[in-house]
C-alpha cells in the first residue's frame, strides 16, 4: 500500500514536471529573451541600431553567402553573423528576414559562374581559400558578404575585412567587431536615405572632377554632391538669411564642404566665407599639401626640388587648432613603386621598391573613422602639429609608424635614393600625426580684426564663435585622388595601386570620415566595439601536450568515478 502511494506520488510529480517543461518551451517559442554576460557587450545592440530596426516600415530581406564547407575561422564568422541577424530580426519584430545560401552549391560550372557574376555586379568581392582534406589541399572561392533587399532596391555588404600584415585571427576578429555597424549602416542607407548636401570647393587649383570622380560617385549614392567656386560671394555657402537685412536665422547651404589639394593662395574674402560657414555650424574636410612635390615631375626628370607652398591659410588653420608643417614624412613602412631595373630581350624589366615618401598610415586610436580598415596610403604627406585652443577635442585618426623621419622643405628628392639602403638609425620619429579630427567650438580668425564699419555695413552677419562642430585636417592633398585616363575617359578606384593591384584603405577612411561627420543618429558609434581575442597559446600547448591531453580526458573520468564511489558509499551506509 505504501509502495503504491509512493509510486503514484512519483508519477504525479513526473507529470507535473513534464507539463511545466512543455509550458516553458511553448512560452519560449513566442518570447525571445537573451542575457548578455560578456564584458564587451558582444551580443547587445547599440541604441541607434535598435531604433533603426524598430522603425522599419516595410520588409527587409538579407541574403548571406556564408554557407558551405568552410574552415573553422569562416564557420565562426558565419555563426557570429547568424547570431547578429537573429538579434536584428527579433528587434525588428517581423520586419526583417534573413537566409544563408551557398553560392557554390550547384554542380554545374556555368550556373556557378552565372551566380558569381551576379554577385560581383551587385558589389560583393570573392576570397580564395585553401581547404586541407584527406586528398590534399584544394582551392575554393567564397563570397563572405551579404545582399540586403528593400522594396525595389538592394545593396551589398562585405562582411570580411582586410588589414595589411594582420594575422588571420585578428582580421576575423575585426570583421566580427564591425558586423553590427556594417549591417545596420547598409539597412539605414537602403531604407531611410537622408541626403545631406556636400560641396567640393573649387577656384584655388583643387583636384578636378576627374581626379575626384570615385569619391563623388561614392558620395552621390547617399548624398547630394556638387562642385562650387566661392569667387568671393558672401552667399556662396550660406542662405540669404546670412545677410543682416533679413530677420531669419543664418542657415548654411551645405552640411559639409571638402577642400581637396588646393595649389594657389586663398584671398581674405574666401577665407572669411569659409570661416563664417564654420561659425554657423558648417563642417570641413581639409586636405592640404604644404609642400610642392609630385611623382609626375619626379619621373620626368628623375629628381625634383620639393619647396614650401603658400596657401595663405596658416593663420586660419592655427586658430582652428592645427598647424600644417612645411616638411615631408618618410617612413620605413611604405608603399612600393615600380622602377626600371634593366632590359629583358626587347622588354623593359621593372622591379618594385618601397618608396619612403609613400607612408602607409594607421591609427592607434579606437575611433569609428579608422577602426578595422586597411592601411591608408599617403603620397608626399606632411606632418601636423596640434596647437592653439586647448578646449577643442583633437583626435589623431591617421599617423605614421614608429620608424619615421621628417625632411624639412625645401629639399631635393631623387629616384636614385632607391639604390641605397635607408639608414635605419635616422628613422627615430614615431606616430607622426597626418590626419587629425578636431571637435568643439571654434574661434573665428577675424575676431578683433573687423573694423566697426564692416560690422555696421549690413553686408554680413558676423559670428565670432562657432556652434559645436568638427573639422578633419589631412596633411596629404592626394589622399582621395583617383587615377584618371583621359584617352579612355576611365577613372580607377581611389586607394588602388595600379602596379600591385593592392587595395588600400583610402576609400573606407574617407567614407567613414564623411559618415561620422554627417551621422546625427550616432549609428557609426556602434563601430567602436572591441572584442578581446582569446587565443590559445600554441607554444604552451606544444610544450605541454601530454599534460593537457590527460587533463582533458583522464581527469573528467576520474572525477566521475570518485563521485560514483563516494555517492555509493554514502547510500550504502544510509540504507544498509
């Protein structure tokens, strides 16, 4: 009788537990709950990303081409992408769907080639992998990217980043760090396009429309872009409300202006127009060459004299917190150039040599502008000094390596330098600033310089201090210059080396800078996430292989046996 009651009690308890488990699973299928316990908030979305996803007004479809037989590293990228998109889909509350596809699954080679061409035309780029298996090593083409579709539009997102000289583990980690921003930025670009107005300033010998064709094309995908000559017109950058006879407030016509590699001096009226544009909240990207040096001149004559360039901007830029030095930077970490080294039959033989005046720039600051991008190639860059107003926030976003050197202008530059090994002991400079982002309230250069008659003339509505704003200063005028072929009317992607086909990070840097300066939602701040790389110590593993194998196999078995013996002994003493 007692046994029957105990059995019934156990059965009822089992059924209750089973019912509770089923109920939890049913509720869990409708309720998504996730707890992020990682120190770096790896699995938590930023507030701007959540706001973007929660306000989608139509269905977004994301196709990720990361399915197939991959090495462990690519499987990790695939799994992290799946986790991130699951979080996206849950936050979007039914307005976002995603799928993972293997673009190489078709056994028909023609069909695979057709799929590959479509992906390339959309904007994805493939990666070659070497797969080790029982039959040896085989090569495989993978497409580590995604295509986002919204209504009748689509945009490609490259999920695998690249970094010059970085090991695969670091590249993978950087790609995972950027997942949220890359996906969210593409979704915003395709679903909520907010066109800002950008102007490339002309009239002082700046880069022409052909030399900035790629930059303008990339910006026009999102913004309204035009070229503008100031010509001393006080209304060139501001609306009519800048004129004092209007009671309306001053409004700038452009959200951002770009001054790219001027070669002639600015007159005071154009300087004043730019100054007051900044005082009323305008943002500027300055790309200045304070020294005249050109590779075209050098190739024609094999030698040239690099001399200082007077743009009449020194006092104005000083008041904004920077000084462009009249020097050239040399760096042992530099890009190569081809030099004729001999003759092979009837063909000219060329060889690549590192050119010290083409430094490869990075930044140690974890800033959204330069985070997880390829190194940026500069050409005859100069150094910057941070000066003036200490209340301004100044961030170095591009700098040289720890083996750099400064050459004061005027100086003679010759291709014959390539014939000699550079004296390493002279390269003692490190982390020389080449690009600096300055944020805060700027002081007008014309404070205490305007006469009472100018104040009272009614022509201007002068302001001596700016609103909160930002400016980017780059001591390399050619940073965004693309190569242009006038014979074929073709231009090439900025940052691509025509000789090595190496793709540098110039374009990513430039677009990140524009996005940061124009992004009022703060979405780009999600690109500041940093995940710790918790890698195995391979040297320690090799030295202690047997001990680690025992710890991972024998110790767990021993613990189970000890637990069983102790539990059996206790049970025997209790019930015997």
